[in-house]
């Protein structure tokens, strides 16, 4: 193989981020193969594996090769929130690391969470003090149309900002909201915060410009748009500036959308990407299983890039 990969094939996508990795059955990867997959992931932000056949046990074993799991509560179904169905467990009790993302309802019980609607641009668990590094998502049941997952490159969102805007936001901090999920629903634990001041709502404060601890590159760390605040600014000024940053970061030139097939595995870097889900037909069945790898506290180190921690730009020659 070329481009520094001896045991896997890495095919960069024709987009601002992403690569398909061809390595056969990911369950059979040795230590050198996992190191190369990790390199491809760091180089390309999102990597795609096709034609996998994984049990939950297999998914957990693959995930644990990249770090410690971030175990979260099962995702709720919008239909269960509305009282139209009952909420199922959302996971196999033997594998609490796995979260079920699904709109499927059987015998009046929702088998997973997040339903069939739009999931706005976001970063997983950005309101946590220590957000996850990595999300791994495995496609099991895929609708014939809709339900694509989009990604945007937050390295390039930062690097392509106009110089005056960079100077304006470089040292700002952003307060992330913990009360609203990616589907736009108020989380049950925060029912009493529905009408709170965005400056005092529950949620972590992180640097708006985040330095990647492995690559040394800076990226915008926006999290999600709803009820966020740039610390120290009047709310109206914060909103206007965030609207400008969001419009820039989600431009089509910075994005790529995954056309799912059964057996696809996507692995992305939550430190330098945001993602989005298109809505799909509520009568279609869509089921994916997810594991999330624990991360570290976000920080900004202005000198990191100058130390040469990682070459600037995407390594298009890596395949």
C-alpha cells in the first residue's frame, strides 16, 4: 500500500473530510492494522468501513481498541416522549457500552432512540466537562431513502475564517447547553430549566477554538447552536456572532454526507467534526448501534501548531 499504510487501503473521499478504509473484516485487524486505522482517522477526521458483520460484542471489542468507553443513558424515542408508545431498554443489558439509534417500534415498544426526524448539526456530548473523542456507528437496518449522516470539517472551518474574524474569536469561550438534545427535545433532567437564561443554564464552558491533543491543529468547537452563549458578550452580540460562525462552518464546501448501506461502520473524531442527520420516512426501519470513546477536557494551546505536532492540511496523498 502507498502513503504510509502497509496493511490497509485508504481512499480519501472527494470532499473536505473523510476516507474509506479497506481492510477486510475489522474484527481481524491486528495491532499494526489498528495503528494504521487510527492514523487514517486522525488524517481524515471520518473513516468508513463497508460490508461489516458485527454483533454487539464485536462492536464493543472493536471500540475498546481505541480507548475507554463513555457510557451514556439510552437515547429516548420522540414517540415515547409524546406518550404514543412505551420506551424500551434501548440496549442489550450485556453491553451497556452500546446505544441503539432507531425509529423501530414493535408491539408498542420503541426499540431505540432519536426517531426519524432531523438531528441538527452537533458534536456528541459537547455539554459534558469531558466530551468524547470518538464515535463509532454501525448500520444494521437502513431505509431506501433519507437518513443520511452529514459531517463538517471544523479544522477547515477555523482555518478558512477571515483574519479579522479569527482575531475576534480566537480567545473566546463558549457555554454549551445541557438541557436540549440533538432532536430538539428538552431533556427530562432539566424540565425546570425550560425558560432559563442561556447564560446560567446547565452545561460546560469550553474554548471556542479547540486544540487537538494529538494533531496539534486548532478547530472551531461550536457543539450545537441551540441556547449557547459566548461568555462575556451581550446575548444579542453573542447570537449574531454565533450565527455568522455557524453559517461559515456548515457551508457545503466543508461537508460530506454518508449514504448508508447495511454493514457500514463510521468512525469520527468529535474534537474536530460536527455531524447531522437527515429526516426519513417514519414508516421505514432504521437501526444503528453506537459506541462512544471517552475523551479529555478541551483546551486551546496557541503554540501547538508551531511545534509541528502534525502537518497542516489533509494528507490527500495518504492512499
